[in-house]
């Protein structure tokens, strides 16, 4: 009886506004915070290492009123534990963040988090795998806890596969917590489910709408929302709740690019992380996004849904609406030009830049437009993709509950980046890609639902693969028929290719003949992420005394960086997209050479003489590398 009363007290403590204890707990067995002995007080820890700085956040169970609030970080040296940092537990949320500069990324280092010399949580900070030919990312979304749809099924099949795959990075793109008022309880369960692999692997977790207590989220720079539906913009839950969620899920990420808080003091976390020579831009899709209520025409049963067949897609692209916001666009511009220590690039965010599904909720639930997608506003979507393609970056995301690979277009089909939306861990709210007409220009023998399309907002997209749920009622009763699973992304640095894998649940990925969802794997070339047709070609670049340099092309008329790329080898012929004069910068580190006033030849014209960049002599113009 005493244990039951204590458990109920903890439930009430973390219930938050809008709940009434047990009456609000339809899945109380999933969300009870268990009472644990002192030696198990530390539930799990998340970490990243970037620019020789370790960031680690320990997550504790609730402390008693006489428990110490200090937590220590120790590393193993010569068989002994050496204390290197101390942190105080932050309330609410029971997190303890650590920051250690001057970290040695060249070797594996055993660590442990210690509390009161009674609780110890051990793991390994992995060395940076810079020498690996292939960097592997495991990606997840939609960690639903709902019974009957897979939420009550243990995640041991995923963890077992991860132990075999040994990814270099874990990415949880959002909705790690499928509850709207008890983040701590559900977050602790997330840690119990995945902590066994998280303790030894750098991990990116970014919160989405459900994590911060919303059904949908248009953050509008942090304003107050009137409801969890969020259509008016902003956050519904109290500011301290939002801060607690972001502290728990993102305080272990590298320092924000610009840490200036948004309205009401809510923080930001958009940043970049380099692992094994692959640079990842981490975005906040929802935080600055404009809300639709009162701005877009009323064309359906709710502000973000369009069901009126006579709608005009362009009427929804309202002037002044934002997607990523100016701050994140500046970040992307800077990140796209900085190739320090990296060979390939990728963007990590909550969801993809298009309307990625036609059927929502159930078979027959056709929706023409969903303004919760990153396909809206269209102008904001195009601005984001335009910056991403300048880095030849692929995009990895989730949220849609539906595994897809799209090639995005701005001016024309396939002129921007590829995106991989991974399937949900457990799929509650189903979606289907189900176009009414066959796709155009699809590959020979490919299904009719692949190919080139306009999404409901008029965005140009090419569907390469999709993992649709079954057409049975409610998508059937199995994780596989409901298209649950996870994604694996392999960055092949030698060939500069990227492979997307989409795996069902409860499949041993190492067994010969193990099958992914139909249509996968999908392999794309790095340079296809800027697939825009060339209007001309600059002279071929011949680089001497330097291998795999960075090449940057600048339009002299506008001063705009057209793109930046670390090439493979010593020869490269830059493409450009209009006639005019260009500046070319070639080099690496603090050594760069510049050629100005370079004019392109037409694609069908005679090739121009090669431009030689010779780093083996000192008789050339060298400038300090600009960050």
C-alpha cells in the first residue's frame, strides 16, 4: 500500500496542467514512474562530442527531499575512476548536464555518472570514426506508447539490431514522448527502452509537437497558444514545461549556433555536429514557423487541413509567413560554406519539406493539404531547400508516420535535395501515399505511385520509395502491416554516395535475405542533391599538391555563394546556372587560392582550358580561410 501511494504521488506530481491524476491516465502502466533503489537512481545519459567538446546530460529518477543534488562525471584512467566534472541536478526534470572541453576524440573512453557514491551509470564515449569509409546513422520517429498499435510492444528488437549494426550516430527526430502533460514519466520510459544502446553511442534527440504537449506546433517565436491544437501559433504548456523538455532532450547537443532565446525566454538548440567526417545541421522546424489560423483561407474543418476541391494552392502561400525563420536560414548559409573536417553533409530535422501523404488517419481519409507539413508555406520551403542544396546535403526526418524517399524540386523537379522520412517506431495515426494519377518520368518497371508529382501545395516532388500501411481496417493488427520500423542511412565517403534503408520491426537485419520495406534500399549520389540543370560550365579545375579540396563558386553579380563542396580527387568541373562572371575559391584549412572573373562555357560549347590551382609552390595567391 505504501508503494502504491508513493507511485500515485509521483504520477500526480508530474501530471501537469490539464490532468486529473489517474482519470487522465488511459495507459497508466506505461507512464508510472517506478520507485527505484538509490543504486538505480540514474536512468540514462545522452552525449555528443563536437570540436573536442563533450556534452553529456544525465537523466535521473525523482530525488527524495534529503538526497544530494550533486552528480559527478568520471572517466576511467589506468583502471581507476577519475572525477572530471560535477553538475547539479536541475529542477524540474531531474537532469544533470555536463560540458567538458579539450576532449580526446581519438580513442574510446569509458565513463560513468555517479550520484552519492551509490548510483553509477557506465558507458563508453566512442572515438570519432574519421577513418571509417562508411558512416552509419540509425534514425527514428514516433515512439507511440498506445497499446494495440505497437506502443506496448518492447523495443528490444530495435536495440538488438542496433547492437549488430553498431551505428556511429543515433537520431531521434521527434515524438520520443507521446504524452502531452507527463514528459518526465514518458521520457524515463524512453530511457529504459533505448538506454542500453544510447549509453555507448552519440545521440541526437530533438523534440517535436507531442514532446512539448501539443497536437501540432507552429511555434511563432515562442508566443502563447490558446490550445494544444496549436493552430493559432505558439506553445500551450507553461514556459517552464517547454524548457524542461528541451533541457532533457537537447542540452547534450553542441552549443547552439546563436543561443539568443525566443519570446518568453524559451531557448533554442539549432546547431551542427560532425561525426566521422559527416557534418549534420540540426534544425528546429517548428519553433519559428508561422501558424495558419487567421492567415490562410478557411478551406476545411480545421485551420491546417484543406478539403475544398476548388482551393488554389497559391492562395495558401501568404506573404510574410515563415518556415525556418531568418535566424536558421543564416545558420544554414554559414554551415553550407564551412567544410572544416568534413566530406559530406546532411540536415536533421523533425519533418520533410513537402506534403508527404494523401490519406490521413484511415483508409478513405483523403486530405488535399496538411499545413503541418514543411511543404507550407511554399516560399519558406523553397528558401530552406535552396540553402540545403548549396551544401549537397541529404535530409533525414520523421513525423509523417510514413517511410518515404523524395527528391525535391524548386524551379524544376529534382533540382534540390533528397529526403528520407523514417517510419514510426510504433504507428498510431496512419498515413498513405496514394496519388490519384500515376507519377511522371518514373524509372522503368517502377510502381505507378512513384515518379514526379505536385503535392497539394504545388511543390515539385519525385517519390522514389514509400512504405505504406496495409489497406486493411486500421492498417491491420501488426507492426509490419502498420508500416512501423526505423531507418538506416549509410554515408559512403569514398564513393560519395548515400544509401537509405527502411527496416520493419521484428526483423533481424543481419540474417541473409532479410527484407526491407518494398522499394528500399535507395542509393543516391552526393552531387544529385543539387540536381539543377547547368546553363554553363566553368573551366575544369586541376588541383596540384592538395587532394580532396573544398571548391566554392561565387556569383560575382550578386555576391551569392552558388555552392560549396569538398570534391573527391584533384579534378572538378563546376557547373553554373546562368551566364556571367564567377569567382572560384579552392583549398582547405587556412590555404585557399582564388580565381576571379571566370566566365562559363555553354554545356554544348567547346570546353575551356583547365584552371590550375597549384599548392605545391608559394608563387600563388593564398588567403586565410573565411569561416
